[in-house]
């Protein structure tokens, strides 16, 4: 029985709509179209009785007259033993492929999305053209030529690096004829590249909303600084040791590497923005452009590809990159001992990384208590009471002064009354009673 999938399409009859399917496979991925299959996945008998020579001529005419660029070397078709027409299509390199009578515009260009097809939009068509022509955005001449580099020059100077006409040419910021490239533009003080940073409350209302614009190096530094501010630290007291444990919501390495990845690998040709969004339970980092010349599985396996190699080189020179291509492995490693894991999602238009908030999952752990700005003295009191249930105030003080002789019994009493009432309780009479831990929360 035949079944449809991302690479298999089933049709009952040879209608003109199959030309759309062929174009979609040419523009997206290798695939097979089986013609003569009923809805139940079995051969459709009326098709099997049709004149095969006429079908052969019809398909041949399609390939010669209906699709451009000519896909003759990419398509093979034949009838199998059951009489089903099998059309095998290879993904082409001269995209976009389109219906000749419609032209290379949305009405004539199709792409495959899962097991269905849709018309490509103008941006997707333009991206196909750029890809087939090996267009590199950072190497192209910038439309804007009145550029200054105060921030970039200062950053180079701070790193003991030369920044002059000669180095600008060698780095790809400027051509030998003096024209600035797009790489120069995105690093210039006049750059309009934008990063949006937001933090939401549980009702999706804005707590923080910022829009940063400027030289890409400046943007990265400001974005990282802002993200660090929003990376909350949870302080809890481990009731086994009564030691303070601080945990950031997002591992520093993961947050930094994924922001860096968004900057270095963004498709800056697209009219979209890098976005850093903090929700209660996650941080979502989105950058325009999917994975460059690879699949997500290949990237996860360690394959390195660079949409903006010259930009990556400059980030590396400035000490912003430790090792090429290690961002995703480092991020996965940062979460290796956590119950929650990062998620990576790629489409044609965006690459999205979701980092789970470690503290969101752990905020109700029953073997810890919230910090509540508990002092070292109060930690010592808790530790003593936990180890000596029923202990009296004077005995607590005697143990405390073994650690710090400057602590008075009045200081111990005040700490118990003001800060520790939710964690401890006094049981029994004044004469024979003592302090006990409450149920740990």
C-alpha cells in the first residue's frame, strides 16, 4: 500500500495540478509522485486502463514546455509493474523553478511544507535566487556609503588591534575601490540592525520592552548585558546542610552562546529582527534565517556552516567567540544535569532556541526553603535547631559563640523573633520547652 509523506505524493489522475507538485519538489527536496493511486492507497483502476503512450507524451511535454528552468536532468518517470506512473524528482540547484506561464513569482513558484505544498512568497523566491547564485550578503556593496566606525574602532583599540584602511579591506569591511560592503554597514555607527528584548509576566504583559539599534558589536554587548540583568538568580537554603545555594534561571554559558549564535548566523538580508524574549518558564531567542547549507540534525551532530564567515572572524578576533561551532554542544552540556532541556527549531525564515527556566521547575521543591535574605547567623541557628530538636535559647547561644564570640544572646533572640518564625517553633513550657523545626517547605 502506498502512503504519503514529506517526500511522497499520491495522485489518482494526471491533472495539471501535478505540475505544481513537481515544481514544489524541485524547489524543496527530493521526492516521488505516484499517479494512479486511490484515496485508500491502492491502485486506481480507471487510470491503469488509460493509454500509457498518451500519458508519456503529456509528461514529456510538461517537462519541456511548462517548467522553467528546464528540469530534464532532474526528473525521471516510468510505469512500475502495477501500471502506476512513478515520477522521481531531485531537488534542483537553479532555483526558483516555476510554471512557465506564471513566471518566477508567487503564483508560479511552489515549495513543499511537510506533505503539502504552498506558493512561495516574494522573500522566499528572492532567497532561492540568492542561494542559486551563491549570493553572500556581507560581501555585497552597501547601499549606504556614508559610514563611520567610532564604536568598532574603539573596540579594536581596546583589544590592541589595528583598525585602518588596510585592515578594513582585509577584513571585508571595504572593497579595494573604497566602497563599503554590507559587512561594513552592519558594523558601522549608522547600522539599523535591530534587536528586540522583552520580558513578560504570567499574563503576557510587558515587564520589560527594549529595542536596540546600532553597530552589531555594540548591539551584542548591550544585548548580553540586558539579558544578564533578566537572568534572575534564585537563592535557596539547602536544609540538609543549611548552606545558601544560588541558581541562575538560565546557565550563563547557554544564554551567552545562543545570543552569540543569533548574531553570528542571522540572515541579515531579511527584513526582520533578532528577538530575545523572557517568559516565566523559558527564554526564547529568535534570529532571522534558517540553518545555512545544512539540516538541524547535521548541526546537532557537529557540522559547522557559516552564513557570515567574515563577521564570525571579527567576533573571534575581538575575543567574543571561544571556539567556532561549539555553541549548541555547549548549550546542551549546560543542561545535562537538569530535568528540562533546550529546544532548537529551524524553518526557512527563522532559527529559534528555547532555553527552559531551571528555577521555574524547581521553585516548589519541598526539601529547600527560600532564602528570604537569611543571614549567616540565622543559618547557623537553623542548623543548630535542626541538629538539636528541643534546644533552648541559651544552649543555641553557647554553640553559636564557639563559631563567633561576638554574637550575643540578644542577637540570637532577635534573629529568631524577626526572621525565623516561619521555619521554627517553640514547643513546651518556658522552663522545659525548646525550639523545633517546622515542616520543611
